[in-house]
C-alpha cells in the first residue's frame, strides 16, 4: 500500500523540495497550506494526483491540525516544517517564539489525539537550536548533534536574530518534552540545517525577494563593485540534501536523532570568490574583496562536527560552489518581463 505523508507548511522553500522528492518516490502527500489559493497553486506546481492539500490557516491556533488529520486516516508519516523564518518581527515573542512552539505542540497533540496510526514524525528544527550565538565566534568551541542553543526565552525576546534562534530551540525542546511526557505511538527525528541554499524547487517560485536563506545569496546580485564585502558568516547546506534528509529521517529505522545538516562554513568572501570565478555574467559587477581570505575568516568561528549525521545519511553533501552556482544561475536565467 502506498504510504501517505503529511507535510506541514507545504508552500515553503524547503517543503516544496520535500514534497517534490516524496512524489518522485511515489508517496502520497497531504500538504498543509494557509489558504485554498496557496493549495491550488501548489497543485498546479506539483502537477500530481498524489498531492492533495488541507488548509491550516495558522499553526499556532489551538487545535490547528485536528480537522486536517481527522480527514486523513491514511496518513502514517508527519513532517512538520511550518514555522516562521524571518527577521521582521515587531513583537518577537508573538511573531516568532510563540508560533514556532505552539505550532509544534499543536501538530504533535493532533497526531496523538486524532491520528494514532502515525508512527513516524520528523520535525524540521535548525542549527539555530544547536548553537549558542555567543559561542559562534569561539574557535575552541565545537557544536555537534548533542549541543543546544543555551539562550533563554527572555534573551531570545530581545531581537529578531536571537528570536528566530530561540523559536527553533524552544520548538524542538517542546517536541522532546512531548515524547518524554506523553509517550505517544510515534517516534520523532529532527532535521537541523544550517543556512539552506540551492535553487527553488520550481523556477516559477522565483520572486523579487526570496525566502530568508535564499535571499542571502540573492543579495549578492544587488551588489556593486565598490561596496564592501558582505559580513555574512555561517554554515551552509543545499536544499536538495535537506529534502533527502527528511526522507531518511522517517524511512530509516532510527529515533530521537538530530540530523545536523551542515556541509561546511562560508563567508561573504567565499561567495564572491565563487561568483568571480564561475559566474561570468557577474564578473566586474560585484566586489572582489581579498580572494582566498575566507579560510582565515571561517577559521575564527566555532567548529561544526556532524560525522554521526553523515553516517546516518549515507550520501555526500553538495559543496558550496555547486549550491551557490546553482542558486544564482537559476535566478540569472529567469526570464525578465
Ligand atoms: P519558508 O519558505 O519561509 O517556509 C516557511 C513555511 O512555514 C511556509 O510554508 C509558511 O507558510 C509556513 N508558516 C510560517 N508561519 C506559519 C503559521 N503561523 N501558520 C501556518 N504556516 C506558517 O522557509 P524555509 O526556509 O522553507 O523554512 C522551513 C523550515 O525550515 C522552518 O521550520 C525553518 O525554521 C527551517 N529551517 C530553515 C533554514 C533555512 O536556511 N532556510 C535553516 C534551518 C531551518 P506561507 O508560505 O503561507 O507563509
């Protein structure tokens, strides 16, 4: 019998790749979206009779997922990706922290109460839940699958960056607590990606302004040669690998694992070096900076060790050059109106 997978937040950058991967492997997919029009849009995008949608307007409303799951007793796998990822909140607690945490609690409670046939759950968490912001610039510190962001709820409320990190941390913690306290029928694995780059699942999803992580690379296209090198630093992973990891996370016989999805570190200089070497149409249009200096900049950051994750995944991760070139090529090739 064909397995049916529920994917919350199916419109998202990562979720579209997950749904695409699921459909390619002939799973049935029920995606949750915030409106009928968004659902219809996805139906035409995925163009598959194996994709259907349910409207969940706001994941943080009590009982948000109850009706959707009652209607789909065939669902046996639940992937929870829906969560706000932006740095535009005017009230960090209300717009980032609470939706992330309550959305996760609502999803898990709905599965326990109305979908006892669900055995496997995957929660899309983040490297933000693994890493404490203040330790990122300590080269003697190491983050791995067992480390946690130690920032408190109160500290997380103070700005958008800490708020997003806190939202992912407290949402993931809520899921661990749910399993411990409620002892549900299902097991959970977590996918914890660094900044996710790579092309949109469909060219037609390219907008003037993209999802938060894709916009980091898109921003490089708006530079001019005399500008300073953008100060962005972080870990990266390609969206196609993140999608594959969500499938591994429920297909393999594993539980209570955090898949720390990180292919390496990058900084603004690294991105410019790749653009200046590989993207011919941008040469002379973006800063040059100090080619090769990225190694020194990245060396001042903490280490990220994810050998356990790589062993579970069993496939190599896409490198920075490929993810950057593929992302930018898709944007540059988009027909202009
Ligand atoms: P995205 O494109 O902004 O997708 C977010 C998804 O969540 C969208 O489907 C959005 O719906 C939905 N959503 C947000 N708030 C909601 C609410 N209150 N009620 C219902 N739906 C809501 O971002 P993404 O990069 O794909 O992120 C997906 C997941 O991966 C998130 O959990 C994020 O924290 C995590 N993650 C992302 C990265 C990254 O670098 N991209 C790294 C680590 C973890 P609409 O489309 O209708 O707004």
